């Protein structure tokens, strides 16, 4: 289990990444081609150093954006080298309430979730465990 200090650091990093992806321009192309080769993102893989890399799934319901694995960014690579943690960030496509409703019905949630206006529904359904 991660310590409180490390959890805060990870949370701040995720917020920074959201800000970074929200402010980035669309001048980079070809990133959609890598999506098909990255189907095992939920599995842990051996790190280049001596530790395992832990990949956390993060769903961002705040608005549309390009899905990204943080290890594909410069800052994300540095973060991964220091913490052996990276994130697969999925942005909303379509209606956030429908997507969150599907999560609630299935009982399957990502490790990190920004449910936006549906946060209360997730909490009421028992999707938040402390």
C-alpha cells in the first residue's frame, strides 16, 4: 500500500498531467496508431531498473481529450523512473452520465476516477472505498 506522502505526490502529479493535457495543442500526430499495440496496459510489467512498473487506470470525465499513457510523455517518463508508477488516462467520449452509469452497473471502476457531476452517484453506489 502506498504511503500518504506518496499518494499525495501521485495525486498532484495526476492533476498536473490533466492540466498539461488540457493545455497541449494538437500538433502531435500519429499517436492514435500506438493505441492498437498497447492492449495490455492493465498488466504490470517489469521495469528497466530493478523494480516493477505499476500502471494505474485513470478515467477523466471532465471533457474530451486524447487518451494517453503517461510513460509516453517526458514528464511521465521522469515520474516513472522515480516512482515506478505510470497512468493510462482515458477521457470521456459521449455522455459522462452514461459512462458512469455503466461503471456503476458493472461494479468495475478504474483505480482513479474523475466522475465530474456523477461523483455522488458513484459514492451512493459504493464505488468509493476508503
